[in-house]
C-alpha cells in the first residue's frame, strides 16, 4: 500500500511539467499538454518499482482532476 502523505507535486518554472517528490526527493514528473492533460509520465529511476507505483497513482489522480476541470469549463460556455 502506498502512502500519499509522503508525496508532493509541485510546478517548476515550466507550467507543462509537474514535479513529483517522494519524501523530499524528486522521483519524476508529469508532462502536461496545453489543456492540462497528462501526456507523459517520467520516472527518473526506471528500475525503482516503488517510484513507478507512486507516479502511476499520481497520474491516475491527475486524470480525474483534469476531467472534472474540463467538464466545468464546458458548462461555462
């Protein structure tokens, strides 16, 4: 079981990249397109299964937020 309280997602200087930290160490990032959708997930240490599991879970959660934001935006039009 993963502990998401150990995870921090943060934007750097480029708004198309969301860095993902685990216990204060960057383990990878999510790359976003111009709509805010996740187009690529990168794990810095591809041999670390724990890091892959965390990034996959963050990706899964991010998709739900992007979908909800898109639905809200379409209602405003």
